[in-house]
C-alpha cells in the first residue's frame, strides 16, 4: 500500500453521465474503503477534527472502517451528524477536514468524505439503526425549516428527549438538499429521504406546507403551540440578480428557480408535467457550486452551456471537484468576463448576452483581486437562456412578522455564535443568519443552537 496515494474511486464516464441524472460518483466498495481507511495514521492530536464544523470524531469512525466494522463506523458518525450520507457527498472536505490531514503534506490526504459516505451508505443498505433518543423530557421546541441547519438542530434536541416539530414551507422536507442540489450529486429518493426517515425515528415530527409568517407566526408558536423555544433555520432562498438591462426577458432564470423545477419538481423526468425552458445555448452567470449545478443540469437537458465568470479560474468559489466534473462533461468556461446586457428579440425572448472582458486589479475586502473592465472589449454571443447564479439572501418574511427580531443590512437575522437572537427564546442559524453558505456550516450552526436551546430551557 502506498501510504501517500489515495485509493481511486469509480465514477460514471463523462460522456455517459452528461446525458443522465444518475449519481456521478459510484462510491467505494468494501475492499476499497478498508484500503483507504488503513491509510489513516490515527494521529494522537488529529488536526482533521479541528476543521469539522460538527466535530465528528474522524479517526474513530475511520478506524472502525479499517477494522471492517462498518456498522460501528456509522454509529460513531450518528453521534455527531444527522446527515452523514449527505455530507460525504457535498461537503467541501478539501478545504476543511482533509486540508489538515498530515498525509496531505507529502501526498494525498485521506478521503475522509468518501469514507463518511461509504459508512452511511452501508448502514442504509443493511438497515442498520444508528441513533437513539433519551426519554421525553416534557419540553417542546419548534424548528422552522427542514434544511441542514433545521435537521441538525432537531436531531440533536430529539436525542436529548425534546418534543420537536419541524415546520417546512415546501411540500417535501429537506430544504436546499431537495430543491437546490441536483440528483447527480445527491440522490433524493435514497440518500435524502433516508436521512429524513432517521430523523423521524428519533421522534421528530415534520409539518410541510407551513409558511411561518403567513400560515402561522412565531408568536403563534409560543402562545398557541406552547413551545419553550423556537429555532429559525429558514435558509436563504431569495435570489439575486445583476440589475443589468434585459433581465426581464423570457428565458432569464434565477438558478434557484431553474434548480427547484428540476430537483424538487422533477422537470427532467418525462412523467412529470413541470415546465422548464432550457434552450439550445445557455449562459450561466456565476462561479460557485450553484453555478456548476445549474450548468451541469442544463447540459444534461441537452443544451450547450457556458459558465460566465468575472474572475479567473483561480478565484472560482466552486469546489475543485465540481469544476473538474463540469469540464469533463463539456461545460465551456468564459472567464474574466462580465455580462453588461441581456439582448432580446422583438417577442421578448433572450437571443444573446453582451459582455465585457475583465482584468484583475488590487485585492478587495474578500482578499481576492478585484475584477475591472477592459475598455473597448465589449462583445456579444448568442444564447437563448440565461441563468443567474449570483448567490441568495434570506427571505424577509419571518423577521417582518416577528416583533423584536433584529436583522442586519443584508436582511440576515442577527444571532450570536450560539444562535441566540434579540428575541427571548428564539434562536437562529445557517443561511438565515450568514447568508448563502455551505451545508456543513449550516449544520454546525444547528448543532451550536441545539446546545444553546438545551442550556436555555434548563437554566
């Protein structure tokens, strides 16, 4: 065994997968997982754990895999995370736990994410019960939103004996896991559904089609529902646009709408009636994971696709793995390029996008070099669909209908590191507080808030 070389993992061939919505990565076999796990040095002071937002005991679960104790590995994970099969697929391990693996100093870091996925998948496929809850303690907590923050907060509280009910605005639980992340990265009917079922086994109740701020208010939850505390994990689902001419033409989507139609409403399946317009040539504006998801989805629906991003490849915020997969699948990258106008025809449909070439100047507040337009470099290319993947912000509905709940200038709920807000008994975490971020960071916020709620109720 080469200690410094990662065990390869099977994937669908690019020319095959770019025409279907089946999962790209096929996962480790038992033999491959054991071989990869045996690369772990079981450090006495494991730095990988310092970069895990939910504090998973990484060496412990990997050691169980190395010994062939796959069920035990899954049970170790269940102590710390409600979404191991999700995290193993979508977390940016390369910039978190794996970035601190000492093997990465001389070769490849241990494939922590792929091993987490293996353990969780193995437990699901073998019907292993992984988590248990304490006896009911007589206290009730309401959780708003069933995305990563809400699921994590609810799961941790349920394990401690709390009576937890999640209120979800959409018709299916899962939040961004079901409406935002495509099937080829995160299968819904197997992986996400199973993680939700594990949550229900802990006693968590989920009520869908409940829009807090419209159907009920936070005041109602306290006064009529007799909840001891409320956690807001409503995410950031309000899309951003550029404010350039032509954004109102037919054929311009937010990435949120485009992905929701495909992921939650199954527009990619013939047996569903969900309408979607893809067109023959698609420009996706943005460079994050959502942009890659939208571009790769449009490619699978038959379009020729361009990623249009105003900085260089080095500054792309998307995971390296997602960029690599997009390139393999034939996505075109139009870098150092910024749209300045969307061009339409006489019937109001998109027919092109006008852009300007950019160059990188001095670093901005984010530390990245600021993109600046090159004078006289304007050009236009033909597309019939434009998807804006520029980030999202929290919906202002809950703060606007809740007295005493402070928000900042970005309309994010103000909360401390433990999720405490300005309103007594109300906690918040995830994208509703930070703005759009990663699944694992939202989970970390949900975990912190659960501990703070437990402390608040028992003080």
